[in-house]
């Protein structure tokens, strides 16, 4: 079983050190969540509020003290200081940007990462953030799906033409070379699971589902994949609570192939960098990370 890390609310310079340490310790991947801005006084509830079980993060998901970074800039920088660690967005809010700009940025990250970048995508939940960026919140799902089609077309290389509901594009090129970037779609609802199996190369859990819920989600995704007849590789990534080796073994014994641990469980806050690195290496040893 591969064990990776999932991060949020980490200062840009500290994230670089975290990435170095994760690479050195042998963790498989590092995922970075995002918001573009904090809308002060927002009232939209996070989707995890209606999910089963306790969630890792409590209270507002974004507040004035949250360290917000641009995930593609941050992961591009992390690619330059790591050698084998897979780097991913977990997740990038696709409808907040024009897909051509996103396609260009993602290409650059993949080139810097020499194939180690995975693009985790979501369509967002914070209505006030969409309003701040002058993007239509109630069109976010249809814009999300159309943007995925544009990303894939852009990365095939050469001239791109697309005429859809939201975007009309002709006579442009993002890259002359075909670029492979796996698209990992998030979301735990039935519609999100179906969308991931239809449009994605993998799936990423929203929030931190309890073990029994993770079993249910995996079974449903496997059923949907079998129903679709799509035999292409499809990676399932689950966040787990805590950093207990016994819990990790429970996932491994149940046949899970890829789990993530929240970085604040093994990268202690307000500690010197050397202590943070020691804590991560010790956790990797306990977990049997290679």
C-alpha cells in the first residue's frame, strides 16, 4: 500500500521544506488543497458538514489565519526540490479559472515535475468565493465538465478548436507536444462518483471518510467502473484519520492501495525545522514507508 500526505494551511516556504522531507522519508505523494481568496463573513457550509463521521478539520475551512497559496506555483516549486515524490492538487477549483490558462499552467508543472504531477480537480463549494472572482456559481458543474474536455484537448498537442456551452475556442495552441496529466476527480456524493468514473483517471476522497464509509465508497466506485466497462487504470486515493500504524494496517489488510495522512499529524506546528523533519522520518519508520 502506498502512503502519501495531504496538506492544507501551510506557508509557502514551509511547504517546500515539507516536500523535501516527505521525499527523503519515502512517502509516495504530497497533495495540496486550495482556496483562492477568503471571503470575509461567508456563510456557505462546507460539504463535509453533511458527511458521516467526524472530520479532521473542524470550524471554518478558511479563515483570516489560513495560509493560502497558489497550488500550481507551489507544486512547481516543490518539483524543483524533490526527486521521486508524486505531487498533486487536492483539489484545484477548476471553474474559477479559464481552462486555457489552467491547461498552460498545468503543462508547466508537469514539465518541472518530469511526469510526477497529478491534477486533482473539484468544482468548488464556497459561493462567496465564486462571487469575489466574478464566476457563476450555479454553472460551476457544467463549466467543470466542459473545462475537463478542453484540458484534455489542449494537452493532446497542436491546434485546439472547441465550441461548447460556455467556451468557444479556435486557432490556439497550448503545447506542441502531447502532455500526459492524470485527472483525479473529487467528491463523495453519488453524482460525484459517477462523474469521476466517467471523466477522470482516478478519484480522491472529499474530507476524511471513516473506515466503513471508505469501504462503501470504494465498493461503489468499483461497481461503477465495472458497469462502465472502462478497463483503463483508475487510482483511488483515501484520506485516513490520524497517523496510527495500526489504522494504516487496517486499510492495507482490507486491500486499499493508496491512503493519505494529514501532514499536521506528523509535521508538528511551532517546532524547529529539524524537529519537524525528525518527526516525519520517525512516522515514516513506524508506518513502514519505503
